[in-house]
């Protein structure tokens, strides 16, 4: 008999993660990270009104990426806050007692298996994938594991999925075609997000605090208008990259505090 999962009570999500443990892990990580976004650093949020009337499933959140974990968990704060009726704010951490449990995010398998904290964070809803173009910091070429897109589609059928089309924290890198294929095949509601400030505040992993007093920003945009019949995979990817402001024409060089240029 096929095992069924329920989202509430003491049952499991679609990947078999027990919800009471998932709820606990989100609460612990949320409590630990709260001051990073509403304390010694601040998270400025806009556009969450676009999330209010979205369906409970088949929503794909596409975003640029600046650290391995800090920007992802900031989104957990935001989505849980919105679920509990708070718009453009995370100043009421009571939302951590009622988290959004059908929220998932795409992450590199090798990243989520490095150390105890990533392995714990994995329980909050990671969809781990084997990157076909990079492994252990080296460029590689390998066949895409068929289970990876299947798991993403499975998660879309249960809730919301966060993905980073570039597959890297490096700014203005090309988007991966896999994201566009998933969009074309599943026709989800695609919500673009543009983040900034996380790279200045934290180290590459997003665990180590690098600087205090940083204003991080998270801007949610209206869902993309996609012509499913006439737009190609390439058209969809270009539209996504424009929406998350990572296309080449968004490239700007700004002076940092030390006088050197940075992206």
C-alpha cells in the first residue's frame, strides 16, 4: 500500500520528515537567527502582499542567491510571518509557533551534507540535488539525476518551492535551463524575489556573521505572466533572470567602503 503523508499533527511531509520534528527545527533555527534579521542587522521586506492570495500548492519562488543558508532562512521567516497574517514585517516572531510546513527549497546535496548544522537545516524542507556542472568546487559534466526534477515536482504538488536559478551564490552568473524546464512542464505560479545585503553581512555559508548594522532587503514581485503556449524554454529562463535582476544589463559596479569596486 502506498504510504500517505498528512501535513498536520504528528505525521510526515511528502519526503517522510516528521512534522513535529520539522516544526521544532524551524522554531529553533528561527529563534537563533531572528536577531540577524530584526536585531543587530535588519531585513527590509516589500511586496509580500503579492503572496496573500496565492494557492497552497504549485508556487515556485525564484530568487538570486548570496549565501548558502542566511537568505534561505530569511525567507522562512518571511513566509511563516505572511502565513500568520503579517505583511512586510517579521517583527512578531509568534509566527514561529505556526510555521509554513509545506515550504521546500532546492539545495546542492554536497552543501547540505557538510557539517551538523546543514544536516539539521536539511530537515526543514531541503530538496537536495546533485549539480550536473559543479562538484566540490570543480567544474564537472555529468548526467542529471532523474530523481532531482521529480522531487521538485513532487514538492510543488504539496506546497511552495524556493529555487535559485543560477545554482550559485556568485552574482550575475547565467541561469540554469533546468529551472525553465520545470516551469514549462509544471506551469506553477512563479514569484520572483530580489535579495541584497546578505553577502555583506555574512560569510559565504551564511552561518558566520561578518558585519553588523547591515540592512538586508527582500523584494517580492508580482507573479510572472507566462505565455505557456508560445514562450520557449529559453524565453522563460530569460524572463526569470530579468525578474530576479541577474541579467547582464543589471550588472552595475559600485564602490564599497574600502574604495574597491564590487558587484
